[in-house]
């Protein structure tokens, strides 16, 4: 049910992560390999043709003013955005909700978009839930979202294994992650070990102690895991380092995430950094900004990418996912990215527009602005 893969190409995306052994922080630079697309389109911080226009919108340096990214704030939603978009792809954390709290006004905004005939899909890098699990979360927040509109990185990991005919190898998957990955692998009948089952395990580290790993593991999937421990890290590194041909797959490289609405929490980038640090291997990344999910949507539903808008709160995943795949892009300030960071001279990933929340899609435009 996915478009065929013609090549899996490696490309470098240097992402600095800090991860000490006690707090899972190993200073590591994680280049990433794109799992899908022909040719592979892994994110880099080098300007590409797809986003040359947005990168060119920068003020020129002067002796009196530092250069800043010149990104347009959404001011006339119909003219700037809605009239030219048929499909919205929304990130979830920081756009629809923060932690377990729904962002005020979201149900009304989504209802207005549906009434306007817009199609919507919800794509999250959080792998802790399966698609069915996210459907339950939407329901619990009072959002009636059809299951077929929801896509998670746990689903993307399973889809990658299905596309590469992993099941036919007769191998198992070792999981660092939560139930979402397990449930998605169960749906495609791929055997797995680890995950929540290893949350309370400790390796024998006494004199002569060792951890015996499963030599039938052919892939290690690393997703966000609130119960990650040394047993899981050691198991993953043994499988990758000692099992010939064992793949290292990451659901995403997000540096931080929203477990609660009170603060940012270390994201899956910290778990991936730990495995990168002890194996020296590069992960195949299947979540955003990998093109897997947009290629699936565009091919399955025959969508025109030029009339799709990616809406998210992260520059290096959401916005890059859009710019690298030929989509319109809009950044919201309701998540991890501040206006200061967006407009800083160091930032070279720029969306077409930005605004506070998606509720601004239906803001009142002053009459003077319309006339001008």
C-alpha cells in the first residue's frame, strides 16, 4: 500500500545531542539516512532549490543591524493561505495539544476548516502510541478525527519494514520504545522483543557478568521510551554491533517533546544519541522530515503537493518536512519554537508564514488591510 522504494540513500544531517551516561546524555552528532524516496531526501541545513525562496527572504547585514530571518507573519489568512491550500497536514504536539491538554479553540478551528472543504491529516513523530492509540487520545480530548487521518512514526517504522520485506527474512525486531511500536508491528505480523517487557530488567554487571542478546534480531527500532534503561541500551548495541546486517532504525530525532504542558522534556533524540554513541552507526529515520508519510498521502490520495500546507511547531522536523517535499509551510508559536528563535540570524529554515496558533486561520482582518 505504499509506493515502491527504488533506493534507500544515506545523507548527513548533523544534529548535536547531549547525553550523559547517568541521564542518557552522550554528546553525539547524528547524521541521518533517509528511509524513503527516490532519490532520498534527508534534511540538511544546506539551502536547496525547494526552499531557496524562503531562505532568500533575509535582511542584508549592516553595520547597525544584525541580519534576521525575514519570515512573514500571517495577516490575511484567506489571501495568504486558505485560498491556495486544499489539504492541511498538522503536527499534533504543540499544534493541536500540549502534553495532555488541548489548545483552546482547536475544535472550533478544525470544524471551520472541514466546513470550508479542506482535507486534514494529523502526522506526529511521537511513537509511544499506535494509530489506534492516537485515535483514543483524539477522542479523549473531544476531537472526532477519523482513524484514517492519523499517522504516527510508529506506523512509519512498521511501514518501512513492510516495504523492505523484513518479515521474509525470518528475523525479529528489538524495540527501545513503548506500546505504539509493538502494536504496529503486531498488525504486520513482525515478531519483536524488548519494549515495555524490558523496562524493569537489569543486566548482570558483577564479575564475569554479561548480557546474552538474541542473535535472530535483524533490526533495532529506537522510539521515545519513558522507561529506557541500561539493559535496553546494552541489548540494542549488542544486536547492532554483533548481529550481521542488523538495521538501526529511529522513529525520529526530536530533541525535546511535550510530556506535560508545564515544560519541555528530553525527546527521542536522546535515546537515538545513546545508541549512536555506543555503536558508531547512523540511524535510518522514518519519521518527519523523512518523505515517507507525504509520499504515501500524495500517491494514495492523488494529492497535488503544491496545494498542501504543513503546519507544525518545529523548524527542523515540521518546516523542513514541508520545504524538502514541495509543500507550503506554516509555523505556529504554540509549541517549542519561539518567535525569537524563528527570526534569529542563526536560523536558516524558514516557513512561508508563521502565526501564534491555527486559530488565527479565521482571524478578523481589519478593513484597512483588505483595502491595501
